[in-house]
């Protein structure tokens, strides 16, 4: 049944994505905010389809930990789910994306017109300066920055090193960083076709205030996200009687 539901969701999801992408193309000529609104509608319908077809819903905790105004939000990345849900978790976010995603036809158009922060990871440290400049512009427009510090999706139970981009934003912008933990990978795995029914847990954690040096900031960020993620995973596994996963380090790409 899981296979059938997953196939049915994928079929309708991609049809919906293609439909709204084509019908809303004129919006690309209007404004960044209008483009962001299309992304919000796409996300609302996509998550509704996921709940109705697969039986997969979500719960958001700790939203009170988001300060007023623009901030930096650093999210755990386990699944394609959060790339959809991000448009609803935050209001009109400036999402840090790798350049390869911005080259995808149609999707890339919306990301560029929506003023995502596109970085060339192959450029190494040279990519940090334009990233920070784009982030300053987004902050000036009242938009929060959303970044996945691991740089790519990570399987449940696997720990990857955090990239320095988030530290560059923290040090240069002087803004609080709100860590976000989640357990989406339990239900929609990394590069997995199968989607399981259940409830994804997302938790906004207390912000890390400006003022730490780079090393202590990165240690605090990783510790908070990974500890809270492990707690959310265990909570859902126990509720569903799933064998517990023991976190490990990995170099998976």
C-alpha cells in the first residue's frame, strides 16, 4: 500500500507542480513577493496532497523562539519534504541554494525571481562574500535567511560536518541564528521514492544570539540541532514502535 500511495502522490505532485509552474509564469514578470506567493500556494497544496494521499502530516513546535524581524534560520536537512514546507514554516524566506538547483528549468526561474541566495560551492571560500552580500539585501527587505548548514540531505542516524557558510552569515550579519530540528527522514527518506504515513515533527529551538566566536558558534549550533533531532527521532520511533537508529558519522554525499 505504501508503494501505491507513494506512486499516486508523486504522479499528482509532479502534475500539480508542472501545472502551477506554467499557469503562474506571468507572475515572474511582476515581483519577488508575487513569485514567493506562488511558492506558498504550491507548498500548501503539495502538503495537503501528502496528507490526503500518503497520510503524512506535520507538527511545528517552538515557533515562539522566532524573534520578531529578520533572522537567520539554520535547518536540519533530511528530506525533500523541508524544501517544500520551508515556504510555510517561514514567511517569504531567502533560501540559500547551491547553484546546480538554480539551473533546473522552470524551478530555477522561480528561485532566481524569488531572489534565493544562490552559491557556487565549487568556488570554496570565494563563494562566501557574494552569499553574505545577497543575504544583506534580503535582510534589508525584511526577509529571513534560511540555510541548511549540512549543505545536502542527510540520512536519519547519520551526522555530517556543518559547512562554514552559516558561520559567515552569523559573524557578518550580527543577527540571531534560530536552529531548527526535524525528523522528516523517518517518513520520506533521502533520495527515497517511498513516503510513510505518520507525523513529521519540526522544532524551532531557542536562538543563538550574536557575539560568539566562530568555533563556539558552530559547536553550539551543531550540538543543539543534532541533540534535538535525535530527541524527535526517538519520540516518533517509540510512538510507532520503530527500532531505534544510532547516529553515526558519515561522508555520504
